[in-house]
């Protein structure tokens, strides 16, 4: 069977684009398929911890990021009904960047995508993968292309043959590549739905990253690029339903905003004179958990590999670092040889590195999330933080805000 590329990457978010860049630097022929048009606003996080900024440099977009991103995040906070507590953010002592910064996904994703394009990655956008057949070494993938030059020249359906398929699409998007998680009630009251909106003219202090402790949910705020403040939260299905009951006739986003203003004085004060920049965007239900261990021959990065509760803002970190781990695993190998037991061995090696890097973060994020969304647990934590604000600094350090990137011993020179 003739192949059209060495790897098909499905999803051009941070994980998929970064993986494509690194494999292209290693000499692979990569096709990157993305079903959405850019630029697009996305619910996923915008904070990038300092340990990941050298990764952006190595990917070739560090200078653009430094020009566009918001101020350094030097303070961490806790906000609940009537309380705001802040502390210094721990600084990263490894590398040139002591503090992280925030950049909207409508800015970051196009930066990475254009960098991939300049390296020869073939971009199919908008294009949706409809099916993946075969096995590692001989995948046959059916893609549906949206109207455009490619579709007009070859028709709306395109068949690609590739030895390697990499899944990088969102965990909430059901598709042919996503490994089935544990059986769950599709309408469980505990399902989490994520919401995000941007505001201008807020009074949130630049450089402050507060955690929002909410009844039945949690959230965060940060000042990012162009002075835009991002407000994001996750709410349980039953709490969201109650919000909508309290705001009859209003859309879900407006109901959530009303809930945030009512429930948290820090949000209410920050947004008092602000104007929303665009509408609310949402996804869900989220499915936190690990999915990197499949033996179907498909490699997974980003949320497709495993998803953390977004309370600690590790989504972009996991996206970029999992791309590094996967590229380090695959790039030394001839793509045509990745089949059968060799493919399974590479999957095991990658999964083991992934677990070492991310499994502790997922467990910690789950603990933090359940504390923040349960008033009976949040109250004593708030009292403790009120007496010892430096515990916020320790909590941020545990969450990886001052850590170097995963598998830092791996050098990008090994790929390039």
C-alpha cells in the first residue's frame, strides 16, 4: 500500500499542532486535519506555566508569544462567596522564564498552526475525520473536507493512507478515534460543563490568578493578551440547571454569569464596570481521566490522552508536554517500521512516560476541584488560608506552576 504521509494528526489545537511541528522538524511528512476554522475562541485554558515557555521557543513561536501574551502571573489567589486571599506565585528557578503568562486560544492556536505550515506540514482545514480503518503501519483514514480549493479539486471525501495516526482532538468531541471511557450515565447530575468569556475594563489585578470556589463548581480569572480578562468556570449539571431556572429566558452563558456575580464577591467586583467581549462559549460534559493506554495502534496527545480537572490550569502544559513526549518516542524511528509489536512497544513506552509526567497532576487536580466545589470542605480550607496565605504558594508549587517541563532531560536537538 502506498502512503500519503508518515503521520496523520487529528486536531490542530496546541497538542496536535505542537506534535506536527516536532515531527516535521524530525523529517516526517505530516498531514494535520482540523475540523474548525481559525481563529476560534475555545473554552480550554489560556495560562501557560513558565516551564513550558522554553517549549514554545523550541517550537519556533516563542518570540510571537512574548509579544502577544498578557502580563507575568506573579500572584495566586482564592476567591469564594465574600473572601479574597492572595499570595506570591512561586517562581520557576530553571530556565529563563520565572513566571507564566496567558494568551487566548484564538491567538495561540493560529501561531502554532502557521509554524507547522511553514515547516511543510500539510494542513486540511476545515476537515473532519470520519473513519479510521486498518492498524498501525497501514491505516486508511476517510476525511470529509469542507468546500474549498482542496475539495473542489478532489471532491469532498479524501482517503489518506498513513502508518501512524495521532489523536489530538478534544475529549468532549465524540469521534472515531477517541477511546471509550468507563461506562457513565450520559446525564449524571455530577457531569461538569465548562464555560468561558472574555471581558474588557475589569478591575482584576494584572498578574493575579485566583481560584474561584463555587457551590457545585470552580473557576478562575486572569488578565491575558490585549488586556482581555478571561473568566472561566466548570459547573455541575444540576447546578447549571438551577442557574437556568433562576434566569428564565436567558441563555446558559448569561445564567452562568449571573450565578458567578451572585456567588463570588471577587468576580462581582472585578466585573462591576466591565464589558463582555463576545459571547460565552461552552463545552461538556468534561471527562477527566486517563486514556493514553489504548492498544489500538493510535497514539494520543493532549486531552485525547488524558484530561485533568481544569482548576489548576494545566491543560496547555499537558498539551505541549505530551507532544514533546510523543515526538521523543516516535522521531528516532522510521515511520514505515511502526507496525505490529513495535507499534505496541512504542505505545507502552510513551504511555509510561506520560503517566510519570501527568498522573500525579490529575490526582492533585481532582483533590483541589472537589475541595473547591464542596462548601463543607472549602470553608475550613478558606479559614486555613486566611491564617496562612503562604499555603496558596505551596499549593501552586504542588500544581506545577514553578516546575520545569516534563522530561526536561530530553533536548529538542534530538528531534531537530
